[in-house]
C-alpha cells in the first residue's frame, strides 16, 4: 500500500529540448527534491524524431537525453530523487534503454525505468480519416499521405501509473506539459483524479514550472528596467505542494535569477488564451482568481486556482511534411545601404521569376529595420541592413534557388554586399484534431528489475 | 494639447507566447494608476492598429484585475504558425516589445 507524504517538492529539470544542463544538477544535488521533471518536447519534435527513428530504430528520443541523464543521475540516485520526463519523444522504450545503458556506465547496474506508451495514435488517425482538423474543420484525410506523426497529449494519470511501479525514472512520449508535474502530486500526495480543487493546484504548478527559467528570471530581464541577480546562472524552479493543496514556488537561494510576483505573473499568462478555460487532459483550469504573494526572497505562494472537469476528448498533434523553405541573406552598410539592399531584393525576385520559379509566399526582411516588427512608419534608416529573402515551395529545387540567387549576388550584385549565407530546410508542420478518450489505449511497462 | 503621451513600456511589463498562428501577449501594470490607464486605453482596437503590419486579427482582450494584467490574444499573427512561418522570429517572442512601444495618453 502506498504511503503518501504531507508535502512534496517537485523541481523542473528542463523547460525545452535544448535547455541548460547544470541547473537541474544543482537542484538534484541540494534542492531536497522528491521529483525532478524534464519537459523536452515542442509541438513538432515528435514528427522530427519519428524521421530519426525510421533511419535508426534504436533512436527517436530527444537529442540531449544521454547528456542530461549522465549529468543528473548520480545526484538523483544518491538523494532518492525520482525523474519524470517526456524525453522519450517518438521512442520512449528506446529512450529507457539508452538511459539504462548510461546508468550502467555510471556504475548503476540495473536502473529500472517505467515506460509509458500509447500516445502514438497514427494508426487510429489513419483509420478515422473523417476526424476534423481544429484549425479549419477539414477532414484529416488530406494530410494522411504526408503524415509523419500523430500523438495525443496524455494526462497526469499515466505519470501516476508510472510512478506507482516504484521505478526511479518514468519515461514518456507525448504527455501534456503540466500533467508531467501534476502526476507526481497524484502519486506522492495521494490526490484523487477527480478531486478538481487539487487538480487545479497541480495544473497551475505545472503550468508555472514547465518552462523552467521562464518563471525564475529567464525571458524577463530588460537591463536598467527589470534586472535580476546573476543572469548567467539562473536557477530552475521547484514547487512545495501540500496534500491539502497549498502551493509555494521557490528557487535555490544562491542560484541566479529572481522569483517574485512579477516573474510569476508573466509566466502564468504565457501561452494562455481565455484565462477561465485553460484546457489540459486533466481539467479545465481557471486562473482568474489566482493571487501571488511573496513569502520570502525566492519564494512565492500561489492561491486561488480553480478547475472544471476535463473534456471527453484528447488533443492530437498531427505532424506532416509541408514542402521546403529556402532562404538567403547578405549584408550592406554605410551610405545608401538600404537602397543597395532593396536593389539586391529586386534582382533576386526578377531572376527567380526569369528562371520560372513561383512561390506561394515570399518574405523579405531588412534585418536591423523590419525583420521583427515590420516596416512601421517613420522609421529611420539604419547604418547597416541585412537583406533576408525566404520563400516556401513544395518543390525542393525552387526552394534551393532562393539561396542560390542570393549567393550569386556575391559577384553579380550591388556594391559592398558582404557576409552572405543561404540554406534550405524541410518543413514539418502541425495541425490538431480531437479524439474520444476511449480510442486511446495506454500502457506502462518497466525495463529492468524492481 | 493633452497632458502628454506615455508608452505602455512605462506603465507595465509584457510577455509574448505562441500557439499555432495565434500570439498572446500579457501586459501587467506596475501600479493602480497604470492599471486604470491600460484598462481604459489599451483596447483591442488600439492593439490591432499597432500590429497592423503583422497581424490580421481579431484581437481579444481578457482582464485579470487580481494580477493587474491584461491578456491579448491576437489571431493570425505568426505567419501561418510557428512550424511553417517564413519569419525569423517564428514564435513572435519579440512582439511583447511592439506592445510596449504603443503610445497612450498619459
């Protein structure tokens, strides 16, 4: 029978696939954590990793998996910190095996890893081509020939199930970001999956923590206006959550960054639309009653989260091939720089046209002037301008031609063009559908001996 | 002449997030006076005007008085969506500062 604690401490180990490594090690070493959660999957990551897996069936998990586990495993094993992560991406079982190999190399002979599967619903989607896309209502059928992945966002219940095995590590593919955190609370605090007052607290905690440093001073600093301590070594957050549903966010005292009402307020609204209805697989969160209170330096108490019952569906992200983007850049500086950049643009456009290439969309940026916020009005001409031309095409040759024609400016273009670059990339786009929960069958297995 | 203009930058702080082709930008007031000005003047219409070269809209505004924050949901703002956009800032992370650059009456 499970023994539940009255308080647990959950830390964030990563907020995206390419996040820094050492803040997680710091938390594992001296954070007095019960759980460390790594969120490493962006929307299209699984589509990309499915392509990797096609080339090598052993792979298909997040690229930094081995480095992260190598760094944190010693402290986590020593301090009894259990790891929950979606680093499995398109291949949770392969990821579990890679983690076990790495553990062995570190002297941990048999590290059991619980593996959550069932998020991959590509076959279900293929068999239900009538399902409408959330973006435009059209049936998913038209994407099927180009589909690279289809995964549901699973909920916190599968994390609880993984932790209930007793394995020190729970490895998943697609699980909704806040659910990774909420699952540790369901397990550790014995919360019921229909106790919506508690699910609200855990979902809020997960939402605030899922992007790691974004709540502790990352994406926040504006020098002279909004500063923070030691911006080179921003610490990652942890949450102290009690069985009766109180929530305090914290970060380690001598880590960099800041954790206060301002950072929490920016992060609670991050990627939030209607604040009364933040839909996760576990509940519908309402944050309009949330209040933050500074408890002490580096600790903030959050109260007032509410939740309504979860929807009867899971959201599926469908990844699919969507042609190519070709681009090229070249820089101009000094007198008449903008006019030279504009002439270069005209030359490239006309040459592409002359060669018979047409594009559904061409974008031109004058970097240093208009690439981020558009041309605006009354903007003064900068000293330097970097021309960037990008275009999409279903045809690889047409996409390649964009960079080629920018590259040829090197000797054929306007005076003083320097620092050219060009490239092409394959586009993996995503769209969403909803599927009834009963269609999805999840499973938890354990690699290793418990 | 009115009493002068003030930038949103001087009244509050902002953060931008993305979901598909939709950008959401929160603006949190520094104090009660700033909150009143923002509520009165930083309307969806005013925001759409500032984002005219970038977003088609519509723009929806949500108010969170407890946090003194406004949350703007700006649709058709990210070049078709993060995964397909031709923009360099495909997430629209920099758009929070376009919001902060808006001028209001002080």
